[in-house]
C-alpha cells in the first residue's frame, strides 16, 4: 500500500503527534510492508487558494505554480492519506488547511445530492483513497476539544475515514513519561495492525487509545507546576 503522511506539525519529525503516527504505521508494516512517504507540510511552498474557481471549471488548472502540483499527483498515486497534526485552536494547523483547500482542482463546480447533503462531482477519480486523521493535543480533555476538528474531517472525507485523537500528547516527547507513553504507543501500534488487516479499529481499543494517559488533574498539576517540559 502507498501511504502518504501529511505532517501538519511545524515541529516536523520532533512532533508529539508523529510518535503516534510512526507507531501506527509500524503496526501496519508488521502486517504487510508499505511504501511510506512523509511530507512536512510546513516545508512546502503552498500558496493560499484565491477562490477564483478556475481549477474547478472544464478540467482547469490552479493559477498557482507551486509544490501543490506535485503534491496532488502524489495524493492521487496514494492508497492511504494520513493527516497527522496537533490540535491548534480546536482545528488543524493553518499550513495543513491551506493544503486541503488547494485540493479543489480534484472537484468540479457541479454538485449532486447524496443522501441529505450536496457534494461536488469529481474532475478526477479519487474514490480509491482512504483517509486517516491522527491528532494530538495539549489539554488532557478530549471532550470540548477535538470535536470541531473531527467533525470537519468527517465532512471533508465522508467515505473511508478513520479518526484517532490522543490528549496529553506533549508527554510523547517527555522522557520522564515513558511509563505511560510506551504502553499507549503499543496500543496505537496494535491499532495499525488491525487497520492493515481489517480496515478498521475495534471500538474497545479506540476507547483506550483516546483516553488520557494520566488523570487530567495530575497532568494539569504537572504542567502548572513547571515540573516538566510539557
Ligand atoms: C497555536 C496553538 C494552538 C493550540 N490549540 C490547542 C487546542 O485548541 N487544544 C489543545 O488541547 N491543545 C492545543 N495546543 C497544544 C498542541 O496541540 C500540543 O502542544 C501538541 O502536543 C503539539 O503537537 P505536535 O508536537 O505534534 O505539534 C495548541 C498549540 C498551539 C501552538
């Protein structure tokens, strides 16, 4: 399987969230070797969408000549897109959102009704793509935190999507937290194995993965007390 990791963290490989993403793909690779390419979105030249819609008309092209041309080709050559990003202001970091805006050339202006909503009709066939969101965040609470980003992801990628959210994720870069982060990464690796085998992750495993690693209050105390680099 061709996997494209779109890393939305400006911290590149040092990203807290990328610990989760690497554990997941390690699990997938145990089932079957995959071809994996990671793009640090922050390093790519991607202009803002100007909203001119010329790309969506008559098989048109984007007015910008930047890295997005190559990235769109790579996206279409992939089987699985992994959007790995930290939660920023309840959403995704801006560079990743800019990249997603710029996938507009894949769609046409025409729209069709699908169930209870409308969707643009594609100019290109990308129905083979699967989408995975892996998102870390700095607060210990999952509720009242991840919902807007998850809702946006599910609306954008209605078919074949899977979502993994993990709170307290700065702990993945804190050596003093290995007692809890190593077992969590093992669970995420198991999720990768399940996904590779069955295309889905058991609900019970998902619940374990998305829960805080240490009690919320203790995490907040550590952060507030300045006892660690969290
Ligand atoms: C601009 C900015 C906005 C943030 N917004 C949130 C937020 O809404 N909720 C949250 O729990 N953490 C928030 N955080 C914390 C990050 O999600 C957290 O530090 C995360 O572990 C960083 O992951 P990374 O190392 O993969 O980039 C924010 C951090 C920054 C820099």
